[in-house]
C-alpha cells in the first residue's frame, strides 16, 4: 500500500508532516528498531532507509579524501562544491552518535551548499558504542584543525564560515564550539544547528509528551545515550550536554541558528 502524494491544497505544514509520518510508517513496517539491533545491523538498516532522501541530488563537484588523526586512524571526508562556491561549512551528520554517515546525509549537505553558496565538508567520525565519547568529538576537532591548517583539498575554499549539524551532529557541533572556546582556539563564524540534542534530561516536557514518538521515542534516545556516554556522571558536563554550560560560556559563542 502507498499513500498518494498530497495535492497543492494539502501543503499546510502540519498536514504534510502527518502525511509524511504515515508514509514512513508504511515504508518501515517490519524493519525493526535500529536501537534493538547490534550496532553493525543498525547501521546497515540506517544506510538502507536513509537512501530514500538521496534522490534528485543537486549537481555539484564531489571530492573524497582522508584526514589523518593522531590516534592512528583516518577520517574519510567529502567536499561538496556548488558552482562559484565561496567559504566553507563543516557539516556533522546525525544518527544518535551511533548510526549514519556522509552517504546518508548526502542530499542534506548538498542542499546546504546550494542554498548557502558555500562549499560543504562532510565526514565519517567514529561511532558509538565501539567509539564512545569523546572519540567522535575528537574526530570533529581533528577535521576542524585540518580546515584551519589549510589541508591541500581545502585551500581554495575560502574562509571557513560555519559548523553545522543535525540531531546528534548538532550536539557535536555545539560541543565543538565549547571545546574550542575552552582551549582558546579559533571558532567558526556561526553554527547552524538542526533539531539538536543538547541535554540528557529525560524528564523535560518534550521528552514526556513525545515519549512514544512519532519516530524517535524516549526509549530509543536512552539507548543512544547509553551507547555514547555509558558513564552517567559524564552526562552533566558541557561537552556532552551543552545546555549544562554556563550562561557566560554560551553568550560568548558565535551566533547560533
């Protein structure tokens, strides 16, 4: 069974979102909950289901390369360049710190570059639970340092403009800013944060009201947090839960959108 595409008269945002939720429920029926699978199985499922968002990709130059990390591994990167792009946005993908990749977020990154007129750099940071906090954040810092250090694939991109991320990627983006701030290092001009997760408090109004979804439930989020930061005493630190940073720290950051 498939749902018919809504007509223009049905494009009221709330109605279209309800249509989309019903469509996703039909498409994903029987696929299972990725947080109840092994990390490897969950990632395979996430790669499969997220391909539906990667149709009609805006045309632009795509360049893959690797950045070496101090721990001995390499970070696979992708530079997306619209025509006449100037400046650079570093985009950190979401997925509960445990799922997804630069491939699952390809169209999102391309649209970001197209709408902003900038190059967009995406990359595969290490994923939990095999690589829990702070490994993913360290990889983000390594990529940022590669940008500032004039990596040969990035020298012609112009000034780095912003860091961006969605969901867990937005968490890492804001944590990146706080880490750079604490260490007195160069920050981006702004952060573009899409539906970010900024605290491990499961008793907020939204967590309680939306505990059964749609889509992302409270129990799924608890599992993601358990994978990312198993030591609950660390969850109240600002680099894990940025909302725990002081007002002075947050006010001193560049503009957050």
